[in-house]
């Protein structure tokens, strides 16, 4: 089960990087070219190893020893990144122990790498903020009234299953699949070059704005109206803000997202290892399932969208 989930997530990550390289190439084409250096996607170990070599070479350079050829792709992190770090936290400043700010992922150059890292941080921060709020709401027993499915499952039934992890496990397979497919649609839509071009934007790895999410004006129906429906700021709260105010709130968003990422991982750790987070001891319910396996073995074997497991 874990292997299947890992393979699926890996395919999605590879597809995203392939699209960033060349939107015209399909995943099958990139897979056929997988022996080329440009397809070598750095995993956690790869990035850590690459960063370690960069840090080692930097230390050698300070001692008068020239950098080796294996570190030829490392460059000094851009000053704009260091300036942003100071604006976000003047006390800590620019702190990059893995030297990620000076790397070139997928041989795309440092500017593309910094754009990818910044967009990833903003996106993960937004997801984490939503997750923390959702966790607190569900942990408090709050839920929608009425029925979740036509078969009679109510929102109260899901809420009664236990903590947030247990609630997910209690969801019908069709409900889980709808959520996953909707998230996949948002990912593909926001990464599309055509969608971004319609908004006057470019991809964040090509000089575009990290964290930007396009409107739905390219979609048919009621979503394509004037003004078009928006997933970001649907209430139009920021429509009259000047750039100075937007810039200030962007910094707040990143800082709040960082805090939320610590928060949600703390919740998850406490549910799996009671007492792991002393401040949460006794405040969250234990979870005996698997966070990294969103679908059960029975659901995967019966799904028409996934390959059956042996």
C-alpha cells in the first residue's frame, strides 16, 4: 500500500517537473528520455547530498581550496532571496543550511530553482493553514448538518468517527476520490501555460509570480463571467489594496504558513506518539491509521482508476 501511494505521488511530481521543463512534452515522452540528465529529479537524499557538496566546497573555498568540478552548478543565493528572508524575520535573517538557494534543480538554472522553492513554500503554507483550521474545527465536533451521501451517511456520522485522521478513513471512497481529483484539477489548472498567459502571467519557474493562482475565466459556464470566478480571494477583499499593502500581507502569509506547517506536523506527531508534543499532550485524540495511505487496500483493489494490488 505504501509502495503504491509512493509510486503514484512520484509520478505526479515527475509530471509537474516535466511540464515545467517543456509544456509540450507528455509524461510518456519524458519517461522515454529518463536517462537524460535533465530528467534526474532531486529527491530528499539527492538535494541533501547536492547541498552537502555545495556547503563542503564553500568551506573549502574559504580555506583557500578550489571548489571541485562536481560543485560547478552551485551559485551564490540571489540577494533578493536574502533580502526577503530579512524582511520575513529580521532576527534569524537568511538561514539556508542545505544551500538550496544556490542550487539548479533539473538543470533549469538558479532563478527557476528559487521560483520553484518559493512557490512550494507558499503553497505548502496555504495548505497547512487550511489544515490547522480544519483540524481545530473537526476536533471541536463542528460539522455540516444533513447527509453526505445519497445512501444515508451523514456529516455527523463522519464527525463521530474520532479525530481528523479517523474522519478521513470513515469517508466513503467516492468522497475521497472527489477530493483528490479536485486537488489534481487545481494543480493542473494553475500550472497550465495557457491559463497563466490569459492572466498576463508566466510560470513561476520562468520569472512568474510565486504563489499566483489564476482565475477561472477560461472555464465554461458560470465560472466564466465578468468578473470571472476566483479561487484566490473570492470575496474580493484585496481588490482595492495598493501594492505596498499587498506586499506586507504577502510577508504575513509566508510567516503564518511556516508556523502552520509546524502546527500541522505537531498535531500529526502527537496523534501517533502521545506525549511527543508536550503542549498538545491530552488535547488531541490518538490515531492508529496511516496518514500516508489515503486509500485503504480494499478501496485500491476495487478502484477502476488504479492498478490492482497483488
